[in-house]
């Protein structure tokens, strides 16, 4: 079995990439999705706030996904549901498995749009027993929104990522009491609008520079111990406080899903957790592209979709014309910068204007992101506030030579 462009993942990025590839002239496009329908994580995100950038209208997650799913149907792009990709080679040979058995797909180009997953409890090593009542925030979201099941009545949330903030509001609206949201960093990792709309509007306390240091309970969570942390994120003795609760939600970060990239020998970026890509969103293996949360975690689904449009267009071009060798320059994360995507840009793309997605490593007030080539500044992005929770998207345009360095210039 063969196809021009194979898209792995049917979430917002996968659907946008498939549509773009088809509209850009790919002869055949196929989506492989492990769930029973398109939409990915958006199917359980019943809150609004999606689509403002892309559609100019505020939509819920299912509404946003539904718009793309309708377009996939109208374009007659085939989808394989309940299908798992087992392995992938650097030659773009993809092994899939479903109820019909295993088969291999030979693709002209592959787009990885596999999304991300939540960090589990084991990744943060909280002492205590293993009672019922400890959930990831995304699991609780699915239980409430899709299954109609309330996990508990009194909750503590560890981590102030967007999904944790949104679930603080959701639990409150469903009648539960959220005792506290604890964040180990001295700043929230969520969007400012979610802090206001999900915590402040409901008088839910946010404890910065705090973490959960112990879980109490044998059969069921009976409470947690929270502690303040120092500048090295180590618990401070004497700051311990017990909070009675029956549920602990973990919202401690997202990790791009990239097992398939490992099978194909794709070079990864330790800072983003996703593949290293060039301005065409092509990985280190020619013909394999990545986009959406499998490339780097986005704060807005709209940005993931817009990025995926470029991946689809470039994958179609690769199939039609084959790989085109060109000089590429490195994009380096300098002082104050957490990550930059793409990690490489071609001279051609820079001359025409290439899009860069930037995250700072910590909050800054009254600062600028400065992009340089050597000592020459080619772009300055000023902002009254820069935070790790909000990605900066900007266009870089320059006809010069040399690698690029991104850094923060604080005016304080």
C-alpha cells in the first residue's frame, strides 16, 4: 500500500496538514488515527477560546475540530481509524496495526502530528503511598466531559499549566471545591487569561513557589502536604502545610509524543522534546515532517493548525519535486530564551521571511527579544511582558549570512 503523503495523527494539526497537502497538489493523502474519530484532544475540551486567530470566532474544542473534520470529509481524504502506527523507518516505510491485522505503507512523505502527553506522577517523584484519587488533569477532563464521572469533591491541583487552570474552573462548576493550585515555579506556566478566568474569578488560591511534598491516604487520598520551595526548587523545612482533600490533579507539563521519530533515527531537540526541523518543518530525515504539539507544545490550537498548514504544503512540494538541497543556518537560543522553532532556516526562507516560534526561559517585564547575526541586529520584538507560558510568533527576514542568535534584552 502506498500514498503520497501520510499524516500520523488526526487532531487539529493532523487535519490541517492533510488538507493543506491535498490542496497543494499531493496526489493522495492518508490520515492514520488511533482513536475512533478525528479531533484528538479537542474532543474533550468543551470550554471555549478556540478559533479566534484562525476563524475569527470563539469556538469550543469540539466545534473547532468539527470544522476541520467537515473539510476532511468534503475533500474526501481517507482516514484509518482505531489504527496504531507500530514503527517507521527512515525510508518512510510505516507499519500500521488495526483489527484487520498489520500492513506496511510506503509514503512519499510523512507528517508527524502525534500531539503530546502529560507527565505522570513518576516523573515528579512525590513521596507517599499510591491511593486512588491521583489523576493527571487531562484524565479528569475526559472523565468529566466525556464520561460524566466526577473524580472527587475536594481537590488540590499541582501545576499551573493551562489544562490544570481550566480544570480548576471545571471542577468548581461541577460542584467540587478546589482547595488550592500549587506551582513550583515563582510564576504560572499558564496563559494570563486562564489565571484570571479560571482562578481569580472563582477565588481559587494560587500558591507560587510551592509543591506537593507528600500524599496521605491508603485506599483513597485523604490529604496532601504542600511546602514552599527555595530558589533551587528544594522544599524549605518548616513551611509544610496539610490540606485535606480526596483528589490530587497533576498538571505538571506536556511531553511531545515522539516514539516514531526515534524509530526513524530523527535528531531530537532536548529543549522542546520534539524533532529538530528546518524552516520547511522537515526533520533531519528527508521527507519526514513534524508539526503541532509533537514538534513543540503550543499554547493555542490555532498556532498548531497554522504551523501544520505549512507542513502539509511543504510535504506536498517534497513529493512533487523531491528534496532540494540548500544552505541552512542554525537558530540558537541565547540568553533568556527557552527554545526556538525551527532550529534551522534556509537562506531562501530568510530572504522571503521565515516564521519563528519562541519561548522565553523565565518571565521578563519591559523586555525585547533580539535576533542577531553576529553583532548585527536583524529583528527586535518588544513586549511589556514575556512569560514561558505564552509563545511569541514572529517573522524573521534577512538576506545576510551566518547563524542566528535569539536572546532577551531586559530594559529594567
